[in-house]
C-alpha cells in the first residue's frame, strides 16, 4: 500500500490525478451506458467519489489494507444489490458496469502508490475499451475462429516455450543453445505471421505489388512458386507476375538482413552494402517489369504460415544444419562452408543463415561469413528460377532469367568479400 512518507504537496497532486482520471473515465462511461439507462450505477459523479474513497481508505490502514478491502466488499455488495433491483429485463447485465465501478475505486490507491503513468495508462485503456464497444464486438464477425487459435499458438511460441528454454548448450556437437534455437524460430515466425496478417487484413492488399512484397517477407520461394503456377494457368507470359517474383526476392534480402541483425549486428553491418544493393537491383527489375504489365493480377488469398508443426520442423532443421556446419568447418575449413552455402541455398536458407548469425561457425572472419550468406541467397535464386520454369512452363522463362541475373549479382558480391579477406 502507499508509503506514508509522501509530502503534503505530493499527496495533493496524486489525489488530484486520481480525481481527474476518474472524471475522465466517468465521462466515457456515461456516454456509452448512461445514455441508454440512467439507473445504471456509476458515472461522472460516482467515479470520482469512488476514487477518492479508495484513496482515503488505503491511507487509513496502509499496512494490511483492511479498510480498503472492507470498502471493496461494500461496493461489491452495492453493485450486486443494484443488479438485482434492476432485474434481467433491463439489459443491465454487462460485466463492464461493475468492472468500471471497481476500476474507479482502485484508481485512488493506484494514483497514490504507483508512478503517474500507470494510472494514466490504465484509465486510457479503459476509456478506449468503453468507447470501442461496437467496433470490438464487430471483430467477432471479421476474425474467424482459426485466427484466434493461430494467435494462441504464436503466444505459446513467444510467451511459454521461449522463456523456458535453457540458455546453455546441451551438446558439444553445436554451440547452439535451446534458447537461441527457439529465438531464431520466434524471429522467423514473427516476420512471417506479421506479413500474413498485413496481407490478409490490410484494406489495400489487392493493389500494386503489396501481395508480392508481403509474400517476400514470409517466403520468397513460396511466393515464386505461387506466381509461377498462375503463369501456367494463364498460358502466357505476364509482366505483373514476373514483377511479383522479383519484388519478393528483393524483399528477401531485406528480411535476411533484419533477421541477421537480431543475432549479430556486426555481421549485419558488414553485409548491409551488398544486401541493400541486391535489394535495390531486385526492386529496379520488379518496377521495370511492372511498368509493362497488362493488368494487376497479384491479389491472392494468403495462407497462414504459423503452425506449431512447421515451427518444430524448422527448429529440427536448424539443429541439423548447425551440426553439419560445425562438422564441415572442422573437416574442410572455410572453403567447405562456402561450398555448403551453395548447397543449402537450393532448399530453405533461413536455418543456415541463422546458424551463421548465432555463431555456429567459429574462427571465420565476417567477410567470409558475409560471402557464405550471399552465396546461399544466390543459390536460392537459382532454385527459384528453376521453380519458375518448372511450375510456370516456358511462359515463365523471363522471370527465371531475371532471377538468374540476381543470382549472378549475388555471386559477384560474394567474390568481392572473398577477395577482400
């Protein structure tokens, strides 16, 4: 409970803050509830009185807060009696009414014992919840049930598994710790999930290159495959779909740079010139293709990327890549790592690059690590060129050639880093 060492000036200021916050809450409450039924308990006069009562009762007996608890019980009984007297036919059955009254009562001791921003933040949050009643209830018709389950899975990844993961290595085969492993999973899943939510719920998601850009933030390879299939469906070359593939690849470089920066800022800074240059080249090629489009056909229903099974598979793949990388480094040195980067780029490059960013390869300078990242990205572009032709047919040869051009540019950038060693 509040300290008795408050000066008279501080006490007066905190009491004034409690009254102001309760008045603000009361105005919002009356606008939403009292306009419908004046008999509903609480409002612009009641809430300041409740806040003042809560503050003074907390000062009467601050050690065990017995006076404050007694007042809390009295208010609870009063709210119960008011609800019984009103009856179920009045519609006054919302939990927001007693919750708002109890919050007003608690604002007094909150203002006395907590920093001012706590009371302000709580009051503002309550006012927003009160004022957004119709909009929040409308979310039930907009957000499907599976989206809530997906959000729950994401919270499990971030708020349950990550804090429980040990921060020490569990095997000598790799320096990767369980915490670092799951942090990498969380980083990739967060980018993918945010991209998915924006693509699905942003009102302008069906315009310009936005679907391709957001798809690149999730997986440029998956985006390339989707657009290549649509090229085959249309039966002809499509400049807008070609632009989408290139835009997704341009965003891939930015996404890789952001993920690397989370774990190794020094490596990210060393890579920044090459990554930005390659992203700019990809963006230039995408805009060039887009200017020759016949129509905007990039809108597509995004698929939810966040599945616990996918996260676990990614974690296992990261462990395997980490062990293989450590073995290749010990057996073949830096040349072996560069060769391995060309191989893993054909599949999912995120586990390999995250392993490098988390110190999975010791004793290699940042220049060679940067070269390995660029080679892996270039190899992935070669794979995407193959996917473009494989899934899109001959009509997808143009975007495939442009992806190969990006791959050559990446190899050239890697060569600059290697020569600079």
